[in-house]
């Protein structure tokens, strides 16, 4: 086999003590269709940045077409034939589609008043490749989101790349658009190597011949989509467990008195830049119960939590009720005041504030009947007591999570939203977290938990809603899962179905 | 003692006074930008309003100064709250806010000229502190020393307020993550308006106290605005500590710099700014959590 077009040798990128990419090695030959997958924070986008030159590696070598390009600036790499698209389309919105593509056609003179006919022809060829010929004279701003993504790819193709880097090309696209995009990538000229990062595993297995799995910046495995699907390590990192069959018996499932729901969500819809992320979500969380929302990466779990908390706008028709009081028109503060507590993804602690200062911020609103005993809350988190004068970046992941929890609890919430609390935590700390969540519910708090870690979800939740492709596809009690583990296994395992062209 | 007192240390002392004055003005602006996200182009105007207030009310005694200070707090709070109300419809439109506050600054400058005249006014400090004392072989104005003392007190009070009190924790939480601060139950809107009002009060008060140092005259508002913006940007938006260091640095360059290399001080200021911004950018990047 000829020498690879792109070779990564133990490439690393660290931010302080954190390794975003940790000694990843990879070979990519001409004509390859290679995908990189992995949970959030696995280092996928960072790896693309390292290859495109928008970030410099802190270790290792990057060889491209026989050159060591590790120290080349991004524009030099682009001229050498490395083209990329961005997670969100980076287009000149007032310009027409063809003008956008023209910007990228190489070999033009800057001083030319009109673009050369050759360049215009090249631009139209690139547009035809992605099927946008009819929309060539529309401005980028007028294009639908899916068309903008295709235009972004046309811009990359117009530079006549040898290596095409695609960052989450299927994000925000409808199923039919994803199918078209897969077809487009498969039919790209055979001498172009494609390296793509994506969360949509069906899309990945439709497009890629080779798949690499990253986790916490480390290379887990590389293989064909089929090999990846059956690889036990992949299931483990992607779902936090290999099978959801070993939940510990839930002591309180029987004691919880199921009353009227505290938190009710009706017809929740939300999206980003016009692309729907959630449609028609309906959920009830009664007092004293934990409802878990599980789903693959990119299924919309975080958007759901943020939309309920008021951190992300909901679309018309959405109804969110707390104790029967509609919250939909409220901002995040009034929702918090009404009794909604939020522990967001990534914790969102306040940089520069000490632990003690974090704990002075929340105060239960005087109009609320529920009171909170500060000392009692802090007793839940003994580790924080010794860390009172530390700032978030000096805390371990577990301590950060405890602080985020304590901050939410000090406002005495009736309903608590938890987004991926186990993210980045050691197993022992996850166990501690499970105990805390269970005891919170025992005191009557309604808990909505978005989790990727299925074992944790099964351990603490009374019922589990499965989110897939913008909607809830299944809603089951944890007791049923214990009897029939396959119930959850199907919609959650790595690549479920081969995409059916629609 | 004698070895310490040279023309340069005397000039450096001037620089400290100048730096503390800039800090008092710019500390408000850096919080306004950091917390409320408003690049207030009317901040220099507030200083000038304070300086004219001092000129108008000064009677050579302590009463005039006290009256002027009381009026300054009222004018500053009202001015800041007024600015907050004016830019409220323009939330999330930073350029429109800049234009709106710039317009207010122009109108105010015009009114100042119409009311107080176009010639520079000099403001005398209260008689009790109007003289000089000798430092070694040199005579140094007492008021300037007093001003340094007041400036240091302002520094200490602001540090305590922003870095030690709950109010400061609330303000810094809003700087760090407004969305999450709201979800924690904090009133973002009131915090933002209060910071504008407090910053306004600081600027007008600085105008009253600083009038004997930088007196009221047309154009002073622009000069002060430019220097405060430099202090804010170099010190980092929303950072009191950064603003203090930057203000002291700018103060030294504008006094000691002018004394050592006359004519090149503007270039030194620009070069120092670039150097600080470059170095800070480099060092800030690697450790930044993502």
C-alpha cells in the first residue's frame, strides 16, 4: 500500500493538565472515508482543529503528503489541499451561493475586477456536486439550514482539496437531508480523502469505511463500522455501561407516593437556527420521583434540560408547568424563583468565585413555602467544607459537581433538573452521586435527570424516557427494565439501524 | 530621604495620583462593560459633569466640597440609571448602544459649553489643603497627597465591595455566566442597572475630587473616556485588579513618560498597550478551560 496521505503520530493537545487529545495515531489514505466518533468532550473537534491548523499540537507529529505540517499555519495547510467545514456553517451570509463558493476557488488574482470565467465555471461545478445549482443566485442567508450545510461543503470542495475535514456535517439536519448528505459524501471523487466527526451513528456507518472511537482524548479502537458496533469497549464508553442489566435494587420505588406531577412538560419544541432538536416532548415528574431521560449523544437531552430551565428558548406551543403554574413565559430567574433548580451540563460554576461565595448566592424566595436548612444541605457534601476558599478550577470534577448540586439545592427547589451529573466522574464518585440523588427524591423533590450513564439512570430512576431523533420514543418504568433488559438495549446500542433512504 | 526625592520620584508621585484618579473613573466603566455589557461612551461626560459641579459649588471651604460630593452621588446615580434606561431597548445590540451613548455624550458636551462657557475653568481645592509641603528640596501640593490618600481608600473600599462582599459575589457571578446566574435566582436586570448607577456615581465623584488636578474644560470628557477605555481593555473587562494595575501604569506613562521622553509618551502608551494585550493573550490561552 502506498504511503498514507495523512499520518498522525502520537498527536497530543493539552490545556494545562487536561489532555483534550492524548497521543492519537491515525493513518488516512487517498480515497478514505474515515469517521471519528466518541462522547462529548472526547477530543473529536480538537483533533480536526489540529489537522486543519487552527490549533497547534502540544506533542506528536502530523505528516501530510510527505511533509511534517505540525508547525504550518492554517492557510498554508489550506493551500496544500486541506479543506474543512465548521460545526456551524461559516458562510458570508449577504453573498449569493455562487459568490461564497467563488471566494474559495484557488488561482484567482486579487486585483481582477470580474471573476475569471474559469473560476466561475469551477464554482458552478462545486455547486453542482452538492446539488445546489438551482439555488446558485440565492444569498446564503436565504438558504435553508440543510442547504447552508451543503453550500459549506461546496465551498470546501471548490478549493480542490485532497483532504476534506467535516465537523459534524449531519448536525441539525432532518433525516431525509442526512440521507442526501451521506449520498453526496459517498459520491465525492475517489482521490479525495474525507475525515469526518459526527454524532449521528447511522450516518457514520452509512458513509465511513473506517471508524475511530475516541474517549477522553484517547484512541479506543479503529475498525469498520461493523467491528465498532460489536466492540465491547465502544459500548462501554458510549453508554457508560455494556449492558443495563445490573441495576441495584431501588429501595424506595415502593415507598414513593405517586401524587400529582410537580413538573409537567407538554408539547415541548426547541431547535437551533431553525433546525428542530426536540419535537412534541411530553413528560410528568411527580414529587419524590426521579425520571431519567436517556439517549445517544446529540439526541437533545441538554437542549431539553436547558429549555425547561429557561436557558434555551422554547418554540410556540410548548407548555411547562410547575405545580400547575405555567412557566413558559418566564425567564430563567423567575423559573428558579418558582421552585425549579438546575444543575446544567458542564456544571457552569462561576469562574473566579470561591466555593463559599457560590453558596451565598442562592436564596430561597420569601414567597416560597419550602425552607432550606443551609447546614443540612452542606452536610450532604462534606468535601466542600474543606474547600471553602477554593475556586472552581482548583476543584476536582466530583467536587465541582457537588458544588453545582449544592448551589441548586440552597434555593430549596421543588423540582431539580440534572444534566449529565456523572460526566467525567470516577466510578466511586458516581456511586456517591447516586446516593445523593436518591436521598433528594426521598425528601420529596421531583428530579429530572438527563444521563448518558445508563447504569446510573437505572439505579436512581423510577422511570426512563428514551430520546431518539428529536422525540421520546419509549417511556418505561425501571422495574420493567429489570425484567426485560432488551427493552432499553435496542434504541440505545451503538448503530441501531442502517439508514433507510427516504 | 534626600536620595529618594529626585525630580523623577516627584513626577512618579504625580503619576500615582493620576493613576488613582483614572482608576476611580475606569473601575466603574470596567464593571459596566463586564456586567451590563454596555460600552458607555458617556463615561467621560460624567467625569466632566462632576468637575463642573465642583467648579460651580466650590467656595474654598469644606462645605462647598461636601455639597459638591453629595450632589455628585445624586447626579451620578441618576445619570447611570438614565443611561441604563436609555440603552435598555438596545439590549444585545452593542454597536447601537455605543452610538446611543456617544450621542448622549455629544449633546451633553454641547450643553456644558453653552452653560459653563468654552474656556477652561480652574478649580481650587479647599483652602485648608491648598498649600504645599516640602518633600526634601521640593514643594508638593498638599491636595495631591490628600487625593492619593482618598484614592487609596477608594481602592480598598472597591476591592472589599467587589471581592469580599456578597454584593461583589453577585456582580462577579453575573460577569461569569449571566444565564446561569439568572437560573440561580439572581436579578440580572437590577444588578446591571445598579452597576451602571454605581459606576456613574464613582465617575461624577471622581470629577469633583479630580477637578483641582484635571479641571473642567471642553474636550476633557473625550480625553478621560479614551484613557478609561484603555484602562478597561488593558486591565481586562470586569476586572478591578486589572483596572488598578492598568490605571497605575497609564498614570506613570502619562507623567514620568512625558518627563523622560517628551513627545514620545503617546507612542510609549500605545506600545505598552500592545505589549500587555499580546502577552496576556498568549498566557491566557493555554490554561483556559473549555
